[in-house]
């Protein structure tokens, strides 16, 4: 038999650090929260309507409505928590000239002897907005964390499953 969790245990916050977001990311989070809050009365009404069918232990519609309602409450709680901890990323070059969150970095990948050198551009963002295929990497990722606080012209070495990769920092914006 499984011991039920106390309801307050379900809403414990695991991460208490800052949530780094671009202005666009902050707006998306706010819009998602507003959308969930707008839908909440409908979910509450649906749970009340299905509860009226009678015996709740055999009422699949009621169980589904309660599941949706609980999930929506968890998402609202999570989004509100993230917004409280949000730190807006300032894009562009910083005063120190080093790579920071919000920097756009042009790198030259010094590949293996048989492969040509490749240039790639990455924007350093918070973990909420990563999209490697779009060139957006987290400052906590292996490459992102290795690049932090380095300057133009420096060479960064990173161990990967394919072996050690070498990146030259060509430009920081």
C-alpha cells in the first residue's frame, strides 16, 4: 500500500535560483500563465459538473476533470514561482568584453584533421530558453559554461564523446 502524500508536499519548489529569461521569454511565460488562469474557471466548472453524476469512485469523467484541474494548478504554481525568480537577460556586449548570459558568440570549431574548420554562432541564454538547433545554448550546458567569462581570441577546449573539441572565440556581441 502506498502512503498518500500530504498535499503541500506536491507543491515544493525544487529550484530556488534565478530564472534567466530574455524579454521575449518573460512575455511568453506571462502569456502562458494568463491563458491557464483564464481556463481555470472552466476546469473548476467541469469538475463540479462531473461530480454531480454520483459515485465518484467509479466516475471516470470526474477523475479526468480532477486530474486536469490539479495539473493546471501545478502549472500555475510553477509559472508564478518562475516569474517571481525571473531575471531579464540584457543582450549585447557587456562592459568587461567577456562572454556572459545574453552574449551572442561567433565561434570557430577547430575540428579533427580530416574535417574543415566551421564557424557557428551561439546565443547564451538561461536553461528555460535553450534551443541548440536555433543556436541558443544554456549558460549551464557544457559549451555554455566553458565559454562564460572568456574573451575574444581565446581558445576553449571541451571534452565530448567524440574526443576533445577546440573552439576559438572570434567575436562577442
